[in-house]
C-alpha cells in the first residue's frame, strides 16, 4: 500500500513538474509536523483500546509542552524536559482515569473538562515560574536547550546530488531516504520507534491482551481474573504520557520555547488520525502522515503541489466510486456522490493554475475530513469503548 502511494506521488511529480511533492525537505517537514499528531493518536489508541474515550488529549499535550519547558529550562538538559513533559502528560492521564474509571464520570465530559483546565493551569504555572526569567512570561518560556540531531553518516550529500537530477523514481527515492535519515532530532527517532513498540506490546504480549480485553468486554475480562480497573488506569496514564511527548516535541523540536496555544488543536487531529487508522498503530501512522504531508506542502509554500493534490483526490474519488459499485456492495448513492465530486475536482484542476490562499492554508484539515468520511465505512471501534464499567455489574 505504501509503495502504491509513493508511486502515485512520483507520477504526480512527473506530470505536474512540482519537485516539492517528493523532495527530502518535504519528507523532513512531514515528519516534524506529523510527530506531535502521531503521539496524540498513539495516546488515544492506548486509552480507547482499554475502553476509555480520551477527548482530553489536547489538554494532556498542553501539560506536556509546559512540563518540557519547566524541566529543560531549570535543568539546562533537554532530556529532563522530555522527562517532565512525560510526567505532566501522565498526570493529565491520571486525572482523566480517576474521573472516568473510579468515579464513573462520562468520558466526553471528563475530557472536555481537562481541555478547559489545562490552558488555565499552564498560564498560572507560567506566571509563577517564567515571568521573572529572561525571555519568559505568562504566555511563554525562555529559550530551551535542544535535542541532538542524528543522521546516517556518508549518505546525505550523495543522495542530495541524486535528488537534484529529478530522474524518474531514482531521484524520488533519494529524496525519500534523505528526508528520513538526515538531521533528525533524537526525539523524532524515539517517537517513530514508539509506534511499532505499541503494536508489539498491545498485540503480542499478555499484558496487551489484557488491556485490549478491557476495551472489548471488561466483564468477561473480569471473570477471567483481569484487574480491569488497574489495566484501565495504566492504559490511560500511558495515553497521557504519549500525548505529553507530543507536547515536548512542539516545545523543543518544532519550536525553541514553550508558547501558549502551541498545540493548536493537534490533540483533536490526533484523535481523528486514530479513528482513520481504525484503532491500530499502522493505520494511525498513515493518517498522521497524510495530515503531516499536506501541512508540509502548504507550510513550505508549495502552492503548486497543493493544487496538484486536486488531481490525486479526484482519482481517489473515482476509485471509490468503482469500489462502491462492486457486487456485494451496491452503494449507488455513495458512488454517484463520489463520481460527481471527482468530476468537479478534476474540472477545477484542469481550469486553474493555483488554489486560493485560504484553501491552501486549510488543505490539511480539508484532506483529513475527506479521507475520514471515505474511511468511515470500514471502521470498528473497541466494543466497550466509552462504557462506564463497575466491577460485578455484568454478572
């Protein structure tokens, strides 16, 4: 599947002449923009696989951004910033688990309350600790130390030369590999590694099986001796810690300091990426990459490349229309809608040279909503997700 997506992008680059579509700079920016969303999505996955809806990811990320600033500034060590960001995010997860697991508060209400609490708490703490610091204030921290960067030695320059030739496929592969192996923050490498690690723990260990059983049928899990309350607490605290890592990335890799409002709704986008990924690590990685890629194109000013995405979306809509008419599905209304929308987008692409600035700016959000709407037909959430569990009531 990934090979097919990359092949489509290569063909798009050749057809349109927009080199930014597969450039190493775009790949690197995609990683930088996608990591915070991916960590929020991974956090949502842990919580919801245990049966707890986590709308509070945004608030946990805010705690992570502030914790990163506090730990890194007062210690002078970026790794202490990472530790404090994880701790603050985990505390957000603990608050959510106390409310939902112990006291049975509606999961949505608890998450919204956490999202309201976090900005106010961060402002208060910033006023206490950053106002008298040079460069700090009630809405921002002083400049923070940075994580070291990592590169695979000896391949950056040769791959850069290959990329500049713009040869079919060879230069595109060079751009992809160079973007994935050059000047990566150490935190980026850690965050990427957490995705397969989560898959292994949740789907290949006894502990992961217990966590997932709590999200599918907690009363059956209880009857088999699983400590459901404990599993839910652990999963939601891990969820907060992962969202906190996303916050650390925003404060210390995506920027050089903590700033109020830094998360910018990425916790909610992470939740959407998790749903798009059907509550699985590989799927949420694809959803995160989709948003990060479209955001990277618009942030790098590649308006022509964003315009070219109209062609990609039109082709996807045509393919969906064909799929909807296959024997056994016969979703005629879906097919008609997709066909009409595809024709409209194709006509838009052929009759224009660029998109309005407003559409370019919001292209990541528009793309995410479109893909979510198309993917919604195959989604299956954990059966007991959002269920208020009480020990013994299922018997």
